[in-house]
C-alpha cells in the first residue's frame, strides 16, 4: 500500500509539472538575421553621419557613420527637415551632417525621416 501511495504522489507531481509548463507563455521569439521580424520590418532605428552620395533616380542615399557606410532608400513619403524641406534637394546637400530615422525591410534600410544639419 505504501508503494502505491508513493507512485501515485510521483504521478501527480509529474502531471502537475507538465500542466504548469504548458501554461507558461512562450518567450518572444528572437528576431531573424538582421533583426527583421516575420513581417520583414522592424521598429525605427537612427543613424547619424555625413551624407556622402545621393542617387535621385534610384531613390537612395549613403551616409558615412562613425563605424561604416550605410545605404538608405527614400521616397516622397520620407520626411525631410533642416536645410531642405523635401527629398528633391538632397543631392545638393552632399557633405552635410544628417540624422536618419529608418526601418529595416528585408535587406533594405527605408528612411522615414532625414534631418539635415546646417553646415
């Protein structure tokens, strides 16, 4: 009889532990390569540096940061503040210091806003 009680107690502990483990919410899954979420986009990030290149036809520009060069895509929805009020004049601002708010979409950095600092 004593053995049956011990086995029954052990069985109850195993079942209780299993049930408790199933009730715990799973931790958020870690982002994939490049920090992308399953939808392919990420929360906004910031980069600052020198505007070194602008491709108006391709809708891209390059910023030399303290650690490397970063390429960004922009469009008519990209907000521009500072010396220029639109993306149309970006090419004339090469050499200016900029702060870029952007989001990742796959392998692309999509600029949501560009703040051009006075020279």
